[in-house]
C-alpha cells in the first residue's frame, strides 16, 4: 500500500483501520483480488497447503486454516507495508537479508502473509455453513462458552471459536452430548440476538435437568424477549376476538433495556412523538411496538406486564379487554386458571395475588388470560390505593371475602390446622406419584402437575391464614393477658427435627 507522505499519523492510522475493516467485511473479495496477482496466488497456495515458509508460527491444516491473527496484528502488518516502513526493509535487503523474505526490494513477505492470513481467517469465520461447538456445562458472565481455535481452551467470542464441518460437529456431539453444535449462519447474521436466544435454550435445558432431578419442581416463568415478540406467532384466536374492537389499532410501545431484554420497564398506549424520542434516546433501550389487539392477545405470556403500566394506562387496558373477557367465558376455562380464579375477593392479599400470578406464569397458556387480568387488577388496586374493578369479576368470584373466610376460622383454629394437615398429606401423595412416574420413565400428566401446584398454593394460603390468626390472637393476649391463648397442635412425635423444619411454612 502506498501511503501519502503528507498524511498525519492519525490519518494513516485511520486509513489502516479502514483497510482492515474492508478486509473484515468482504474477505472473499480481497482473496479473489489476491488470487489474480502472481505473488498473492503463491502465498495463498502456501497458506492453504503446507503453511507459510516465512512466518514464525506454524500453521495447522484443516477447515480453520492457520494461526489466529488478531485485528491488532493485521493493523501492524498493514503498517509494515506502509512507505516509511519500506525504507527500512530496503536497507535490510541491501545488507544481505535473504531475498525470499521480500516480495520486492520494498515489501516484506511476512507482512503480506499476515494480511492474507487475516483475510482467510475472516472468510472462514464468515462461512455460514461451518459449525461451532458450545460447552453447555457452564457459562461465563451469562454468555455461552465455545471451543476456542484449535481446542486451546474456551472463548465467549464467536470469531475466536474453532470452526467445524457439520460432520465433525455432529460426531463430537455424539461423543460428548454436552458439546452442542451451532451452525454459524444461525448465529452470525444477528449474533447478539441469536446468542441470547441460544443462551436461553441452555437455561431451559438446565431447568429441564433440574426438573428431572426434582420432577415436582415448578418451572420458572418464561419471559419473552421484547425484540423477538414480533418474530413469534401471535395467538390467532385471541387476536381475532380483540381485533374488531374500538381502539384495537391503537399503538402500544414496550420499552426495556439491552441488559435485560426480556424485562418490560415501561408500557405506553398511543405514545406522543416526544415519548418515542425520549425512549429512543435512552442509553441501552430496546423498543417494540404493536397494536392494542395484539398486546391484549399476548398479555398472558408477559409476566409482570401490568407493573410496567401507569394506573391510567391500566384502566384503559381494562376498558378494552373487559367486553371480550365477559362475552367469551368458554375461552378461559382451563383447569389451572379456573381453580386459581374461583375465589377472587377484592380484599385478597396482594401477596396471594402475586403468588397466583407467578403460578399462572409458570404454566403459560392462552386460557390464563382472564384470571391473569383479574389478579393483576387486584395487585394494581393495592399498589395505587384504588378500588378493584369489580365489573370484570363474576359476582360468585367476589364472595366469600378473604376476611370473611378468616373470621370463620377465628373460633375454630383446630379445624384450620386439620385442613392444613390434610392439604399437606395430599401434597405429599401427589409428589410421590410424580416422582414414581418420573423414576419409571413415564410422562407426568399435566392434570397431576396442575393439581400439585394448586394444592401447594392452597397450602401457602392456609399457612398465611394461620399466621394472621395467630398474630391476631397474640395481639389480643398482649391487650388482655388473662384471655385464653390458643396453642397450635404439637408436631407428630414420630417426626424428627429435620422433618419438622421442612414442613414449616
């Protein structure tokens, strides 16, 4: 490369960087041009067959070509081809340096080799049909670990990962299942998004392994990536119910952060331009838009979405979805949502509403939509000190109230303890049934999973009632020490201390 001697060092550096980036972005073009030059063709043939005779690092044959050439090394090699550097190489040549180390009296061969190695390396890295191997046994800062070049450890950088043919990758996966093959073309075009998605797949695999170890464990709620929402199919049936309603075409803007793309921070309906602009200018923000009909039809698959809304926005949402929920009850009659929505009084403790929401999110289905909206409304009313929108509930859901149920047990604490013991026995029996089926390699029916989850939730709520009534009794005793105090039944004598601790609420 012939550089202009009047250029400043900063300008030269910028020019070298530009050349390097051109090589990075279109290495195949660079290689094609090199093939047309006799010297370039000779160098490339040497690199592809036996490795360069002039470099100080040995090459290894195979799909990965030679040694790893860093961006900085490529920059230095381009600098070595610059005119001021060529004066030194000419002097070396005159002083007897071996002739084969130079393409001519001005250009050092090693610099050209490095640049061509870099181009070849970029061409390999950009080949979409090669594969990389991920070691799924561990992560580094929540990033996947790939086999590094020539199996020299592991790397989180895709460009530093060793390339395999499909056959090589599949053979290694068969030999060690924890080495997961990924086609480069599936990762490269949108590397950040795809890598995050692959990381989620690993997380899901780990969760499945955890469930295998404890098949009674509830799955963790899944949170869709904000940017990936538009790439997934919307629930066609639900969307059809909402799409012909007034305001169905209103714009909904979801805002999150790159650091947590599956967590929604803010939800705005019909945002003004300044609100769009403010969100766009927020460092690290990710933004997704959709119409209100699609947002409503997807609400069941977005954990905590209500907490990202202002109360005014929430009221608009309630006004939009209420007619559909009321007119189509058969669309939302799933086993789990019906059990969790059977009694939803306006004084349901927010803690209970949150627990039930988490349970619905652990088993996300479109049938959850109505009960999820109702539970969200109870939580929002508590958060903002507003009344519950009772018109979105059936009258039978609102009675008995939580405090009516609590008071009914106030004079019969023994009955409440007996109920808690019965529920606990049921939880144990179902847990054993699930573990037995899992141990025998049998599929666990969803109804059994739901029944266990509902029983565990009922147990938690029963424990909360006991806690509330015991606290009430203790307060009354403090006010009137002579008042009789109810003592809970003693644990079974055949339980050791560890069993008692495991049963504690």
